[in-house]
C-alpha cells in the first residue's frame, strides 16, 4: 500500500505561492459531437480531464491515454 501513502503525502503537502499543481491527466473522459456517436471509439471528438477540466483534441487524448501507465508509474516512483 506504498502508493496510498505517497498519494496521501502528495495531497497533504502545501502548495508554495506561485507553484502550480501538476495534473497527470489520468482520468480522461471521451466526448462526442452527437448523441448518436456515443460509444463509438472512431467518433470521439475529444477528451476532458476529470481532475482539472482541461479539454484535449482526439489526437492529444489518444497520445495521453497511450502513455498513461508510464506517467502513473513515474509519478508513483517519485
């Protein structure tokens, strides 16, 4: 359960003035342009990060999803 302790430590650490929190964009919610396309992977128009609310294009979201496990592993190891 080492990762839980690290997560708790990260959350409880105060953010210094002028320091921006870093979002790993791990939870990406797909968006579609029409209701008829919902559920079709080939019709995804973009992604929204559930944590910080940033919107990404379909290409950016696909890139982030492909590197997700690497980014999470790097974050846990630090």
